[in-house]
């Protein structure tokens, strides 16, 4: 744990981590909202999380979601499929 705390402190501490978290989740949610329905978030806005941003592609199009997950994995992003 000491290394994690030291790293967080080097990043600017709790305030900087909070700001970074808010910025990244806002970027994701804004992308979803501005996608004209290509991406959809199935969670009520009042319950949005900064840690987990669930979304579907084209109302659950399995072919597109599989292609998305394959491309993400090739970029080192794994376990994005989540659960329903």
C-alpha cells in the first residue's frame, strides 16, 4: 500500500486524484451521450459511477460489441465486457 500512496502523492494527492477521476468519467459519459445512440448507458444518470461506466453498442449489437472488445484487447484493455 505504501507504494500506491506514494504514487498518489506524486500525482498531486487526493485532490488531484479526485479531479482526474471526474475528468475521465465525464469524458466517457459525454462520449456516450454525444454518440447519437451508437453507445448507450443503461444506468440512470443519478446512479452514474466514476469507477464503472457501463455502456452498450448499438442497443447490444453483439457483432459490434465483439469487434470493440477485440480492438480494446489489442490495445491492452482487458475485461471490459462486464456483466449484465
